[in-house]
C-alpha cells in the first residue's frame, strides 16, 4: 500500500472544532481498495493556529482536503508537529517521513532531528538514535532532554562511561527536578551494575531528594541493602516503595523476602499473602510462603500452600522438592519424602538438590549403594557441588573405603568447604589407615574450628603418640 494524508476537522457546531487528520492507505493492486483512518487529536499552540488559518476557507464538511495528495505543505514546524503526533500514536514510519520533510525545509531543525532520534530509539536502533541525538546536541548544546536521551542510548549500547557523562551533564544544566532525579537514578543503576554499592546508594538518595515519591528508587535502595545483609534498612525502603505503589507484586515480594531474612516470619507471611492477592498464580511466591509456614513449624499450612502450587502446575519439579523438604523437616515418613524427591527428578533429572536429598535418605535407610550412586550423579551434573563430595566422603567412610573417603573430603576442602566435619572425618580416616602425621594435622585443624570438643584432644594426643612411636621405630 502507499500512504497519502489530508488534514481537516470535524465539528459539532461553528465554535467547537476537533482537529485531526486522515490517512488513506491505497492498495497498489486495487485502486478502489482504500482504508481511511481518522486520527483525532486536541492541538494547542502554534500548530493549532496554523491549522485554523488553513481551515478558515472551509465549510462544515466533516473532512476537508487542504492540498492534493503527495503535496508537501511548506512549513517545517507543521511537519515536525505532525511527526510528533504520529510518533505518540506509535506510527513510527509515518512520523519519520514527516520529520524528514521538516528537515527539507529547515536543515538545522533541532526538533525534527530529535524526533528522528526518538523514532530510532523506539525501534531500538541505538546506533542511528545516537547519531541524530548528537546532531541535535550540536544545535542545542544545553537541552537537558537531549543529554538524557543520549545517555539512555549509550547505556543500552553498553557504553556506560559515555552514559555517565551525559547524565552528569543533565544534572549540571537542568533546573527540572524530574529529569535531574531521573539522571541521578540512572547513574545509580550503572554504579550498582558495577557493584559500587555505596556510590549507587548515594545516587539513589539524590534521586529521592529530587523526587521523594520515586517508588522505584526506594525499591532499588532496598535491593542493595538486602545484598549488603542489612535487612532492617531493606525493609524500610521496600515498605515505602509498596506504600507508594500498593499494587506492585515485585515490591511486596521483595518486602516479604527482607522480612524472612530478618527473621520476621509472621510479617513475611503477611507480605507474601499480599503479593499473592495481586498474582495468585505465581509458583515461586507460593513456594516461599509454604517455606515460611514450614519454618514456623506449621506443616499443615505449608503442605496446603504447596498443594495450591500443584493445582496451578502439576508438573513443576520444584513444588515436589519443597514438599519433600517439608516431610523431612517435620519428621514425617521418610519413604513418603523419598517419593516426592523421586517425582522431582522424574520431571527434572538434573535437579541436584533433590538427588542429594535422595542420597541422604538412602544413607539414613542404610542403603549405601543407592546413596553412593545418587551422590555420584550429583557430581556428574554439577562438578562443583561441594555437598556431593562431603557426602561421598561420609559414605565411603561408612563402608570402610578410607582412601576414597580421604580423596572426597580433600576435594571438598579444595573447593573451599573448610569446615569441622571435613577435617575431623578426614582425620579419622587417616587415623584408621595409621597415617599418624596426616591424622594429627587434620585433628589440629578440627580443634581450631571447635576447641570445645574433648574427644578431638584425645584423638590428637593418641595420633601424636602413635606418630612418635612410629618415628622412633624408623630411626632405630
């Protein structure tokens, strides 16, 4: 189709005009096939005056053609303003045509250049958007909105240093609290992504000075304080965000998480319930709510909540995993917990945490062969799974394969899990293999971690005595 436009108005009486324009889409293959679209708009300012002057000749025809199709009215402001109307109507191709017509009549037309940049920005063609924002900036160097939009485009292109420069320029030249607050916020986003949290906090707080009701700035401050482990501060910012936008599922969910991190389980449950009023089908929130009930010891409500999640999605592996956790945590039959974990891995064979739980249940039931198989499968899916190495160390110790046990505990330690259990159990394996020097070293490390354990003192003394005897025999 080709596009023509003509301009006019409709009227209810001689004094009340509603201005607008009609677009005519003509089918090249069938000239009689035309689609007429009337776009109505209320227009103020100079553009309205120009249209009024052009329409003074008209009668009360519903639509009046002001000039023949494909004729360009030679007024750059007219086409620029028309481009703005089309842009806000999401008619980007047509808007681009009008802005380019405007540039034909006024080459250094900053408004048209800015409009073209906005079109490419909307299309996410940021290279071209930046090109035209820069042309606009050459004409209007101190226009805050140009710097702001240029900063956004640089940000989306991953050129964060240039984005910071543009946002900082906005702060220097703008007198408008809205655009200045936005720029502080945008600088905060970049600092947060670079993990410069203190700088991000400073910028978000600056944004709130300019715009105290900026709910997303409150939310972002909450997320940073939560990352820093400061749950009370996170709660205060999430609460304020939720007050400013009470229907935000995101804010309520994060508030619930902050309450749970702070140990306020009742408040966490309340916040998760409020979030579910907004989105009752969110599986993750239902799981979190069920887990809060479970943490409170309320297994009945926990299982009821998980059941709701299963009604929404009966093949969600994570739901079965959480039900299994509830059974294990509240001393319900292990065989039933095992069935739920098996359902988890039936749906998702690579669910390492479920396989680890299955292995532990087999260990408790003394089915060591099956337990070892599950822990090896854990490591095949996730080679860095430290618990898998520790649990294999424990299993091989039980079946008296002390060398294998030592190897797996050593791997867990190499991966950074330098806890009491690793050193103590590895030390026992060395002791049982009569490797007195290695046993002594491990018992010393275990003693540093838990100096109150009396049996470690005894074992360490025995290992030292055995080491001394062995050394004397060797020297003799």
